[in-house]
């Protein structure tokens, strides 16, 4: 058999400058949109805060409601403080367990 030689030469020329320009335009548009969304979220949060304040002021202005601040502590914190100070008795442990057990939906055994 005779030696056969196959030569191929493929040349592809493409101009992607238009595509690259379009990608840059889209990227810039997306960045602008993201900035506008961020600023609108801040505006919405501010508007909600104003509405909440106005609602609260309106309720208090009727004279039927008042507001005051209270300090809240959780049962866990109270239990921990009593435990540290040695003020817990056996019945306190049992009561704490009973409350926790009735508030628990699922028990793991």
C-alpha cells in the first residue's frame, strides 16, 4: 500500500469585539441595577420605620394606650443566676424540668 498523507489546515477568524462590548454594557447595567435596589431597600426600611413611629404616636395620642420599656430576662438566665447564687432547691429543679417538658413538642429518649 502506498503511504497516504492527509493535511488539513483550518483557519477561523472571528471578531468578538462587539460581543465583548455588549458584555461590558450588561455588566455596567447590572451594577447600576444592584445599586438602585440597595438604595430602594434602604428607602423602604426608612419608610417602614416612619410608618411604625406614626402608628405608635397615633395610638398613644388617643390616650387609651401608653408605652414603656421593660428589661426582659429569659427563664434560662433566671435559672442560671439562681443556680449560681445557690438559691435553687430540689422543687425548683423539678418545676423547671416540668415547664421545659410541657413546652417541648418532641422528646428524644
